[in-house]
């Protein structure tokens, strides 16, 4: 959501003596990263810098997250709640968010199934970084360098490994082979400039079509 000057003024600043809570959520995984507070100046600075800026209640000044550690929060989106007294901030962190070194101020353990699945989006971003930087010794970079045909072949091989594991091997083997398949599929999608979200959108579209069909038949 794009905030205008009118949107900023529409926030109920009086309820919290000029401050509103700002919940920061990972724009990729959906994980809740931290809670801070903003006043008008902090919100204005956040929008101007495209980095999350809070009002520090202890220091009594504006505080840009990462100004000391370098672990900034890149702004992706922002919206107010239904009462206009709380902000939801979508951001991409440039490193650990918590001062303890954890990815979130609420700990590293995923608190929901959605957060756990969000790791696929983090892996997708890591794959893109490895392909772009092509560091020496990177399996991802070397796989990508061999071309789309080789990547497609690897997906086929891993798919067969999954089928064989499912037909007669242990649960652990099936999980391991499935992980290999998902990884190689992500690399293949990246080689075609296709995000995982496109596959998810296709699945959602099919689900919606099936639901409509069931309603008609019912």
C-alpha cells in the first residue's frame, strides 16, 4: 500500500500519545520479526528512505533499524489496521533482526506451518544470489552454468529417486529425496525466470476452479 500525507494523518496518533505499534513481518516468509513504535516523523522517514525507522522510547529519538549493526529492514509494504492505530510493516531483513542474533525477536523456531513453508521462499532467494554471484565451489552456480537442459535432466532424475523411495524405501529416504527434488526444481524455475509463486498461483487457480465445479454439481 502506498501511503500519502493524508494516510499518515488518518492514523490515530492521539490514542498512544503520538505513538502507534508497528508490527514487522517478513515480506517473503510471513514470519513476525519484531514490534516497534512509530510516530509521524518515523513513519514519514520510513516511507522516504524505504527502510524501517522507529521512534525509540528509551533514546527518545528516531532510530533506523540496523543503523549500528547494518541489519536494515528494507520496506516492501505498509498498511494500517481497521482502527488506524496499529501499523503492519512488510520488510526484507538484511541479516538477523534480533540483537541476540536470531532471525526474529520471537526466536528462530517457526511458530506456524506457514512460517516453515516460507523457508522455500528464502531458499529461492538464496539460489538467486548464488547464481548471480557465482562463488567458487557453489553447486548451485555450477548447476546453473551447465544450462537448462542439464537442470531439467536433474529434476527428472530426482523425480525418479522420489518415486523409488516412495515405493520401497524408508520414510527418511523419501523425505531426503523429496528435498533434493524441491531444490532442483527451484533452480530449474529460476533458470526460466519463473518464481515459485507462479506455481502456487497455478495451484490456487486449479483449486478455485475445482471448488466452483463442485458447487455447480452440488
